[in-house]
C-alpha cells in the first residue's frame, strides 16, 4: 500500500507538472507568433527609417568624422507642421519630406513641410516610400513625380528619393525574389529619370539591400546612396557604392525629424541640387 500511495502521489504530481509545462509551451509559442493584423500600421503611415529601427536600428550618436558633413533632417506626416526656423537655427541646412507612398497616399502636411523648409533657406527635396507589392516601379515613379517629387534647377531642390526598406505591412521583401526586386527598382529609377532628367537617390539599409536584392551592385555608378544606420558610423555599404552621399544616423534627434549627415560641406549639397 505505501508503494501504491507513493506511486499515486507521484503520478498526480507528474500530471500537474505536465499541465503546467503545456501551458508554458503554449504561452511561449503564442508569444513567438508574428504581430496580428491589429498591430499592422495603416497604409500610408510608413516613413523613412520605420523598418530600419524595427529590424536594424539602435539609436546612437555619430562619431564618423572622415569628412566635413552637413546636417539635415527628413520628415513625414506624423511630424505635422514643422518649426523650420528652429531647425535652421540649430544648424540643419537641408531637408527631405515624404511626398507619397505606393499610388494610394500623399502626405497631407507636404506643403507646409516642403515649402516651409525652402522658406527658411534650406535646400529641400521629396521622397517616395516604395511598396513594390502594390503597383509597378514605373507607375509609382510617375505617381511620385505627379505628387511633389519633381525637380527643378533652382539650386535649392534636391533630386527625388526612393525609400526602399523593410515592408511595414507584410513580408520584408514584399513577396519578391531578389531578381524581381532589382527589376522593380530599375523600373522606378528609369521612369523617374525620364520624367525629371535626374537620377533618383536610393535610401536603404545594407542588411535589407543584401536580403532583398541579393546585394545588387548595378546602381552605384548612377544613383547616389542614402544609407540608414543608427550607429556611430555608416558601416559597410551595399555593393556598388564606395561611399554614401547621405547617412541617416538616428531616428530621435535633438529636434523634430530623423537626423542625417550629408557627406560634404554645404557647397556639395548645392552641387547635388544643381545636378
């Protein structure tokens, strides 16, 4: 009887442990699941560096001092009306504003942000958040140009930017193979050049570029690189570029907007604007 009782107690204890273990395993599995649709941001809400911070980013302060650099910012609708005079006084001399996303969104704060930066003396430009899973590269380039992404040789307008990074709405590479992604980007760039006469700037992160284009090197000779890396230096660049034209070094600067360094003095920013 004692042996039987001991065995019975042991079995009950084993069952309790088994149930507890099953509950813990279930909780762990649920915690590892991807975010639900309820936490997926709404279309149009993406901004430059959104995916970088989530996948690749740790905000820090730059120590990179290999060349004279000029401070800039990039902004989107969530910043609303920007105090451009304050930014100008803090040393910011150039700015990029989100103009469009896909073919379904334009920034409601674009006019205040784009013309406001120009009004205080900054050299400004516009960027497009690319969504290769919705429409073709050519279609999105045309949409961008038609909604604020054009260029004029006034010495104060920078060429447009294609922001191509992690997909905040789904699969990181938008469901495309590396070759299909390269073709999509090339389609955008070719169309943008045909519409404006300028080669668009490519904004990306090295890890995304490697993952989603296979570290394609074919755009380095024509398209300036804007690298995103929230660290003390720009790090390893994507294939094809020996240097970055711009570097987004933080998503939480001392004043509004993501902060950036142009790889050169102000006259080099002006040179890019003039083409």
